[in-house]
DNA sequence: GTGAAAGCGCTAACAA
DNA sequence: TTGTTAGCGCTTTCAC
C-alpha cells in the first residue's frame, strides 16, 4: 500500500537517486524531470520514509521530550508549545512520562537515544553525573535545572520567590512557612536559597513534600500549627492542597492564612479563592527548549526566563 | 560513540548475524556464545537501533497519539496512561497536538504513517471519510468517536447523561438547561440524544459553545435568564466557567442553581463548590486504546467504557 | 550453531 | 543532469 521511492522511480522511468534528489536537493534536477517525479509521487501518495532516510543522513527529525508527570497541569502547556514549535521545524516528538522514577527516566533516554536528534529533559530526576554521562550519546536541553555546560532553559524562580516574599512582607506577614517540593528539586533549592537570605522574615521550613495536591493536604496540619500567617508553596498544586487542608480545619484563606503558589496552572485560576501565584513561562520555555536543541551552534547556551507575581485572592493582610 | 551491532561482533569475534540472533532469537544461539555476546554488548553499551530494525521487520515499535489540544485537562491523564501502557509493551509514542485544526491533523497523520505501527486518534476533527481513507495506510484506534468498522474506545456518555438527569430529577429539578459543546462533537450529540427522550423534564438547549471556561462564562447570563434551576454542561471546563459567571451575578451554586459537568478533571475536584460531574474513564481509555491497537487480531473491536456520576457539592435540591 | 549474502528505503559520492 | 554503486544498522533466508 505504502509506496516507496522505487515505485515512484519506476512510475516515471527514472532512477531512484533522481527521485531522492527531487526531494532532498531539487535544484540539482532538471525542472522537467522534477515535475514528472513530483507528479508521480503525488499520484502514488508517496512520502519519504523518514526513518530510512535517517539511517544514511544521521538526522532523524525526531526529538524526545521527557517529563516526570504529564498530568501535572504545569506540563501540558509546555508540551503543547514544544510540540508546536517542533512541528514548525518539521520535527516529531516522542513524549515520555517517567512517573517521577529516575530509573525509568534513564531507560527511556537510552532507548530513545538512537531514534532522536536530541532530547528535552523537563525537571529531570536523574543525578547530574548520570545526565552528563548520557549526554555523551545524545544532545540534551534541560528545562528547570542547571547543569554545567549543558544548554538549559531556566525560569527565574529566585526572582519569583523574592517577589512573593516581598508581597507577603508588604501585607504585614513576618512568620512565613516555606513548603518545599521533592528532594533534589532545583526549583526547591532556588526557593530555599532566596529564603535563606531574606532579611527580617521568620521562615519555617517544611519538606520534602510530594509536588501534588496530596502533598499540600498532608502538611496542612503542621503548617497550621507552626504559627505562620502566610505560606509560600512549592507549586500551585501543593498550594491548592494546602488550602483544602486548611479549609478542613476551618482555617480561612486568605483571612487567617495567606497562600502563594508557583506555576500559574489552570486549577489555580479557577479556584475559590483564586490563587495568588508566581507565573512560570511554560509556553515560552517549551518553545525555547526546542530552539536551543535545534540550533546546534549554541552549545551550552542557557536561557533564563522571567517569572511574574500574579496577585489574586489567596493573599491578604496579616491578621493582627 | 554509539556502538553498532558490528562493534559488538568484532569485539567478540563472531559474525553480526550471531549478534543479531542473540537479541532477537536468543534460543537459537549457543549459551556460551550468547553470554560472550551479551557481555561485549553490555561492555560497549550497545543498544539495537530500533529504526534500522524496523526497516527489515516492518515493525517500528512506535505509535502515534494525536489529540486536538494537549492542554485541555481532559487529555493529560489519557496521554499519560496510554504512554505508560505503551512503555510496558516496549513502545514509544509520538504525541502530536493538532490545535483543533483538521488540516494539521491530516498532515500529522501522513508524516507519521511510515514511522509508526499505528495511531491513536483522540476526539479527531477529521471527517469520517478522510479517516477511513487514511486508515488504508496505517492502523487506527479512535477514541471518543464511532466510525464504522474501525476499532474504537468509547465512553458511555449517554449513560452518564441519564445518570445526571436522574440525579437532578431526584432533587426536584424540572426545568434544566443543557449547555452543549462545539458543533459536530460526538459527545454533544450523545447528550442531546438522551435529552430528547427524557420524559417529564423541561429541557432548555444552549449551544453551540466553546468547550472551555470562556464558553461557560459566556452563556451564564442566558442560562440564568431561562428560568432553569439546574444545568448539565458539556464538560467540566464549561461548568466551571458557568459557575463563575453565575457567581458574578450573585447566583449561588448549588443554592439557586445546580450544575453538573462532564469529565471529572482536576480543576473541578479542587473547585469550591466541588463540582458534581460525570466521570469519564480517561485513564482506562488510554490503556484500552493502546491494547486495541496492539492486538492486531481484534479488528474493528469497539470498547465502551462505563461512566459514573460523582456527586459532590455543585448540585442540591431545587429551590421551591 | 554460525557465517555468508541479500535486502529493507533511502542518500551520497562518483562516474558518465 | 542522470545513473551506478556502496552503504547506513539491522534481520533473515540459506548454506555449511
């Protein structure tokens, strides 16, 4: 059913290499022949087999996109954007979910390696050393993590955290709970870094936590008990879980406790109260990651994207 | 850097075909040789090139998953599940977003065809005729749509709609607004079919609408004005938008109007009031779709998955 | 049980 | 401008 270059060649009485040329170097073939070939190809519904082509050229026109959890609402917009950008460059993208498991992540990368021109690693859970090792076999662009000498798309979490802390301080909050994410998360570390140098604030640290609603729900009692009047959560999901847990204890947000999340995901925008959050430029990040991967020239380039505080309804003046 | 079958062959002094056999038909090779080959392969970090293998075997161990909008919260769990199931079968999956554009959808399928063993079409926007045509070149499994003779994974929307309507009737609602989705949506049609045969209920129809929060927000005034005491929305996003629009008009849910959505997406679970909804088995659908695609025997098999009403907080007794 | 040879669909020198 | 040839990495007869 599916026609090959041979069929086309036979159909218009030329050699296969001529057909090949019409597609990969059209200017090298006689206009008349070219149009004959094109007509025949169109007629047969011929499409070059990209995998076969890759065997000789070394370029697959495929890329991998590896992510810890597709259903974390933070990722879909990023995936969508990356996928769209890739399509614009005639690339297909393998999307793989590691289920937060480093072993799965490693195995996925290994099996993908030969089939792609590069892979986008989003918030990887693998160690730096392992990533560096794997990078010997396939080009990476890392999103949300900094690894020396490796192209990366970073979001300015520190900036966002400062914005958030300033906002809270401005509302009269002093004792603030910092609810972090999983161990080894780059984002978490950045947040803590900012917290460590925050002057005049009394920060209480909680972690590690699952980066999910459940994680937030679980720490809610501790957070409530610590005497903080505000909390900065690892991400919106955690923040939302936290709010829910607080509500179960009849603690109102923002009346009794203010809550800020990170990411700006859809559920936060729809929540009541609407979540105050640090918006992460996921769409832009997806696009940039693809560009960085494809412009082989820019080795080691690191892009840092701005974040922004979006004040909505989950933060308010500290109760006195 | 990346080693091939040749490298392994040379490393342990056997012919490439022996190495090939060790991986694809281990029982045909002498145990002693086998372990020598395996050792060498491991040593060199050899991984078979799947694309090259596909060239001879005709099986790529790749599949495509095409979806209209990755960032619609309904899809990520389905994608994740499909991806996980595929991984368990040693398959990789190309995920592509069509941006709701049929042309993009067609082009994507065409370029993917040679590179995959089959494709999962989720809520496709293409015409039946076109899908049937494309199916000549690559096996499909369609999700959320019925096309004669084509394997499909359906969710029992009609059942869910009946459940929802019964629930509302039981709460004393008679005049119920039906807020539909886009034109030509299979799901919308199913819902309307059920509505048409609902006895003793006074249904008011609104549509078509965008399948988003904005769509719900936009119809809120009309719905409020129509005198209905309850509404069945096309999906959760629409329901959420509706609730927000109603709130803006100071109409309380469920005190003044009850609202039911479809899908059971995360934002609905986190919303206040928590959304009453008809849960769609997205995870199961993703898994089943993969299974259907892979069990080539089951041609034309159609699976219909049950839906379930999840009563939460957005529905209550009709006000009298 | 293992090697030799052909071929999958395509590209890339090299000739003609 | 076009055809010839070789080969990408792998599998699969077919001999041995």
